[in-house]
C-alpha cells in the first residue's frame, strides 16, 4: 500500500496519527538543521518536516538528496504546525517523517510546475504530462469531467439513452473536409471519420429510440484557425415527436442545471431573438448580451445633411459606449486606427461625445448641429457621459465591423466578465446562404434542417428568403450549441438536395440510406449539438479551449508530444493498396 | 405538442382523461364495425379503439387506411377495457380516439417488427433502423446505456476523472494492425487510430491525474473473426500509487456494483487463480466456473498399463461429466466425432462410465481393470452416474481440446446459465510468449507490463519463466477485463523493448516520449481495461455482442446499411498526396 491518505485530507483532528503518504516533491526548504518538503498529489499539498533533533542523521542525509518532482513515499507522525498556513486546507499540520523511500527520481523539469509557469506554449505541449501536473491545467481537466458527468446525469434522468454511433463511416463531400481511413479489407475503399453523428442520430429516431444523447468525438480536416482542433467533442442529442419549443425547453433546462450545479449561478428564462434581430442589433448571430451597446441605425437622421461620407452608403449605424465621453483625441484616434486594421476593414469611424453637461462634441461638427447629434443620442440610447461611435458602408460588412468594435469596447471596459453568464436562443435562421464563389446555395445549418412550413412555398421561387426551424444557443458571445427540426420525409429531403445542387445520383449515393429510412415510418424529430470543448471553457471562465483538452494538437494538427502524424512503413502502405504521391 | 403521454404510462387511474399520443402502428385489427390499433413507442404499447357507434364515419374511414409502421398522432379519451390484457402494463385501458393525424406513412417493412422476426441477419443489418424498433434490440441498447451510466457513476464516486484522450495518434507496428489516417496538412504522414489509449493513460499518471477512466472507442484492423468488430468500446482505467491488490479490489468493487444494480445479483469475494492453475485445471485462461468438471491428470495412473495410445504421450487428462454414465454408444461416438473435428483436432477420445451400481465400463476395458478405473474416478472427482472423458497427447494442445470438450458438455447439459454469474481473477500471467513464426518473444499483455520484481533476475537468462504483474477478470468463460501494473522507469522499459526485439532506434522513435516521461518523476501505476461490448452482452445473458451495438459492421468490416467503406473522389486523394495502387 503506497499511501494511507492523500495529500489533501489531513487536518488538526488527525494529529498524532501515523500515516503513509506518497507524491511529488513540490519544494524543498533546507535550513541545514531543519528541512521542510511540500509533498504534492492531485488532492493537495502536505508539508513534511525533518529536523536534527527528532530525525536520524541518515534520514536527514537522505532528505537532502531530494530534488524537485522526485516521487517519494514517507511514513510519519502528524503533528501540529508551529506556524500555520491558512492558504491551504492542510495548513495546520505537518508530518514528522520517520521513513523515506524514493520511488522514482526526476530530471529537472524543463519548466516550473507552478500555477504561473515559465514554460512557453510549445514547451508545455511537448511535455504536456508535466504541464498537467500544474494545478490550473489539472483543475480544468477535472472541471471538464465534472461537467460531462452532470450532462450525463441530467439527460439520463430526462430519459435520454446514451447510444454509441460508429466512427468508421462513409465519406460525403458535402460540408467540411472529411478525414478518411483506407480500408485494407475492402481494396481501394475508404471509411471517413464522422464530422458529427448527424445521420445516425436521425436513424435512431427512425428506429424509435425517442431520446438519444452521446458525448462523442468528431473530426474535421480543415485548415486550423486559432483555437480549433481537428478532433473535438460534441454533446450530441436528438428527440422524436418534438417541435422546436420542446427542444428549446429541454436544453434550456440542461444549461440552467449546469450553471446551477457547476457555477452556482441561477439564470432566468433565456431571451429568444430572431437571427434578423441579432444581426441588426448586434451585428452577428452570437451576441454577447452581458452588456448593452445595441446598434442604432441612423440613415434617416444622418444622411442628406451634407456629409457625403454618409450619404452614399447603404447603412449608417452606431453604438453608445457608456462613460467614454471623456476620451482624449489620442484615444479616439486609436479607435479609428483599430477599425481601419485590415482584420476589421472599415474606412473610418465617426465619434460623437455626449458630454456630462448635455452638450455634444463630434468629429463631424461641421456637418451636424447639436440638435442633430441629440437625435443620434436618442436613437442609440446614449446617456450623458457616453461616447457614440458610428460606421457607415455596405450593410453586411458594416454590421460586422461595428460588432467587432462593440466587443473591443466591452473588453476595454471590462464588461466581458468571466463569471457572469448571459445565455440566449437565436432562432429563425435562414435555411440557405448564397455562396459567391461556387454560385450556389449552401445549407446554413446542414441539408437535413427543415424549412419553416409557412416558408415552404418559397423553396424554389425565393430560396434565400426561406427560414429554417433552426436555433443556436449562445453564451457570452459564443455559439455553444446549435440544432434544428429535421426533414423527415423523402420528398422534402429530395427537394432540399436538388436546391443544394446535388444530382439525383449524388444524393442517392451519399444519402440514399437516409431517404430510404424516411419511407418506413420516420417520426418528426429534431435535435441539438453542443461544442463541449467551448462550453467547458466558457463555464470555466476562459476564452481558449486548449487547456480544457488533455492532449491538444497545435495549429498544424500535430501532437508535438508524441510527434504525430508520422511516416508509416512501406509494408503498411502496400497492405492498404496505396502509394505516396508527393 | 405531439403527445401528452408516452405509450407506456397510462393506467386505470387515468380513465376519463383526454390525452394526445404519438407512435407507430404496431398492429391493426379491423372487425368492420370496430377497429383496434396497437400504438407503439419506446415506452410501450397502448391500444386505440374506433367503433361505428362512438366514432364518426370519417374517422372510421381514416383508420382503415392505416398500415403497419405508419406514424400517427391521436387525441382521445381513456376508457376502461372490456377485455383486459394482463401481459402489458397498459392492458387495463384503451383510448377512444376522437382525432387521428397521419404524421408519416410507411412502406411495408422488409421484415416483421416483432420480438421474433422473420428477417435474416443481412436484411436486419441493412435496415438496422427498423431492426432497432424491435423490442429485444431496443432493450439491449437501453441496457447498454444503463450499464455505462452505472460504470461512470461508480468510478466518479471513487474519485476517477473522465479524461478524453486523442483519436488521431501515432502508428506503432507493435501489436495488432493500426487503422491509419492520412494527414493533408502534413504531407506523406499518417495518424493512427488508437488500439487503446494505453500510453496516454500512463502519461496521465505521470501527469498526476491519479485516477483516470474513460469509456472509449478503440480500433483494430484485424481480419475479423466471428463476433469481432473493427471498432469496439473499452472501459479504460488507470491508477497511480497502487499495487496489484489495490486494482483488484477497486474493480472487483465495480463489477459487484454492476451485478447488484443491473442484475440484482450478489456475489461474494472473487476467486483468484494463477494462470498456471487455470491452464492445468480448465485448459484455458478464462475458465467458466459456473460449473465444475475440473481437469484431472492421469499420467501416473494410466500410463505403462499396456495401453500404447497413452504411454507415449506427454499428458493424459480427463474430466468427469455429471450424470452422463447412461450415455449410449451413439452418444459417446458423437463425442468422439466432436473432438476429431478439425476445429478441435484430437485424435480420439477415451470414455469411462462410473455406473450407478459402482461398476465401471470404459472404451479401454481391455487395458484397465475396475480398480484402475476407480483410481481415475477418484482423481477426476467422479461420482456414481458420471461419465469420464479422457484425452491424451501434447500437453498444451490436449488441454485446449479438453477445454473445448468441457464447454461443449456444459452447453449440452445446460450448465451455462445466462443468469448465473461466476466472476474470478486470473493472475500471475507469463510476461512473454514465444512466437514460433517470428522466432522471438512477444509481450503477452503489452510491452508496458511490469515483470514481477522477484522474477526480474530471469529477464535475460530465462525470459519465458518471468511472470508479470498482470491480471484478467473472467466472467462466465469470457475475459471481460485485463490489466497490469506498469513499468515506470526508463531502464526497465528499455530492457523490455530489447527483449521484444526492438532496436534502440525503433524503441526511441515509437515510444521515446513515454520513456522520456518516465525520467521526470513517474509514479508507480497500473490499470485495467474492460471490453464493454462483451461485458454488456454477458450481463445481458447473451453470447454475441452484435445486438448490443447500435450500428455494427459485418465480418468484412462493412456497414451494409450506409454502404461503407466506399470510393472517394480523385480530388480528395490528390489532396492527401495519395494514389491507389491496386
């Protein structure tokens, strides 16, 4: 037996007990006549003490040989500490060691195993097994485990069945790029790794499983943007005999449960907002509503007043930034520089201060009177002391630009509080979006999403106008989940594939099994999928997902710790009937 | 809202309520003036009634159009049944339908959706979504979900952290064949899908995670034997600062918990048996101990008595089959045929009946006296009325043959009772096994298994004798879990790779990251993995795993429902820098 207790559990009431502990040497303080060691494991830190008076000479010598991250086992007696440490739960006691066994030695780690480490990202990833010893990373992984248990318990209690769907499935060129897996037994053929279990969960509904969930790995071979992983985890759910309302209620329930159990935060009924409203009011479909700064459109107030920059534009739109009327010229110039950065792409920025004394001061005073600016303030819900920021241009681009500026201002003002949670639903997404490059419509959600029945008549005549029974859950400016009511009859599904430019043969070849299934009594159904990595990161109050993943890959899709991907044997290639073509 | 209740919940006390139900038409009984319909969903069956007196003519007409597996929604009033059906929980009531809506029509299913179906295996797999509607398959999937929830809850309560390990890892030629995944972003390189998360869970222990578990898909590109799947699921676990005893106790606890919660079966302390004892006593390392028939070795009793067939052989070994002394010549001849089948491979079989009157009758009466046969009976623990069956030959082969015969006899006698559970531990496995083909040692478990410290001195001098700290959990003649205490220092791990014929470069190239990790303070650790598919099947009292998997593959590794694997685009191949080489 390596230990009688962990390093996190001993307290004053245990004094005088004999214990056996094991763990890592976190720190050695050697005063010559006295040595203290912080012994660490997952559960905490316990202080060990050796001293000239009470420890044997051999033991003192042995203790002096210990280095950082050595793995040791000790036996000893619990004593009350002379100088207590109120910062750790075991801070009232220490162990007077009687026997010390070195279980394993350790080379000096390449970075410090402390909350704040001196290791850079590359080094931390290469030695991820050491990085995980650091409390912040370890706590994130434990937090993730706790979130998934809560998800499972909640959904199980709600009658959802955890069903595993296959990983070796069929490649479909639609959507993102698949990772493929050559089959040795079926020459020249390939499996694909799932981008999501979408078709399988729909087949489970056809199969009468009624309520399905799975926490499941999904795969996308995309050029990686920052904070994207080629493999990621979804909470994948589907329900039969439901309307959109049923799904929203069920998963609003799940999210409330998580916020309560995990963060002890109570939230009320989630606001619901149409896609159109979100775009017009926040410039994007995943608004952060922890703070206000809603968009106000100023075309009727600001155009045709002699300011040419506004007059020719499709949209003039602004926000009121609270309490920033006292910005200096330097500060407003910085904002102008910000929106002109290529990543944002605006041509310029107009500002107008609503001073505390009720007067206005703007960068366009030549063109607009105090009365004009007062109408802007009213439209933007500006209060005295606020700074109005206005952009003009093509509607879609300008909204996106103002959305970026809004987030930037919120960040600057500290309004994106990690421990405040503002969930909402965005609903009534368009069914399709036009792709300029391929000159055809793409499914905004995926080809299985049901059009709204009342918009079905426009499916061929005005497809861009058709709204879908699709919804996203948004939390703190991130889409954490999305789903839809599905098509469940062959005819509509077939029309949908037509619209998306599939030939009959392509549709049949790729999704024939699903359309066939719809002919044997498919129930109405719908579902949702949450991005677990992101959800956990946001609940954990952090922006990046990487430290909530035990062994993440870098931006080239490499695991730098195990050095994968790597070359394989010619023999292996031959067995797969493949040749490299570099 | 598609339904106010499910089809499994209405009872007598609900009579007179107005309800809305949805589901599939299981059965229509049309008596002309009266129509009964069994409406089915996951939760049960509820009877609907339409009759001339109480239903409108239109409704009657509409009901007559319904076919099997149509999806319908009805509104109606709950009434007490005239003739009750005690076989189903809703058998006391029926619904007098007032409105009927057809949600979806259905083609006639290619097989009957009944407990006993007329569909063959291929057909059932092609239309798996219909097969899943059948109660036995549906119940198996729900059962599996329940088992995994119990596993997760138990291990979480025991302090295990659920950590997801990566699916896109590194190919290693050791062990079974990997499925590989070409990387587009890293030209000419490949990921591999994990055969198990072995090295990652060990790294989690090095990382101080202390107790890890994961229910995880694993992949092996092997020629498929019956009832093997290219993708399968493991309950994968690892613990730090443990000895073998700690692991056995923890997972004996888990298994007892499952038996109690899932099957309401209480089992005592699991017997433990060494590998050597299991081989000698049952002829294999996964003995079914629901019944006895232990092997008895007869060399000293049966050799050198003039029966040449025995004299020249390495081993003479037998079992006593209870109550079969009355077997006819035809029956014993059938057993002789059985052992001579190429799949068993024995040259012949000797039988000896221990008659009820205390006399013996054998196929070798010419060579052995009554007294001789009495000594056999004593050695084999035969009682009056038992049939002794004896094989002779090469020790290893003969034990395997007798083991097959023992299982056959148990099957014949109905001793393999699906609802009896006899778990045990098999321990002290050999570290290595000699492979005649490659003329070298292979790791019996895997290369990370720790030799027993007391056998370490034989590692180079007599490697075949070295025992491992490895253990299997066996249930009803199946290995359901296996694990080991791991090597946790670089030097031993390196010796191990030497022994297994790795060059230094190969070892470094494939497992350098693990050996490096061992240099930074690796704790003693060990673990176990359970085959979930098999475990669930056995707990469910069944022998085959396929109906506990929602979408299994056939023996060629194909999913016949979605028709995968399949060809992929040339464009896709080009992006991966690959060419087919058929």
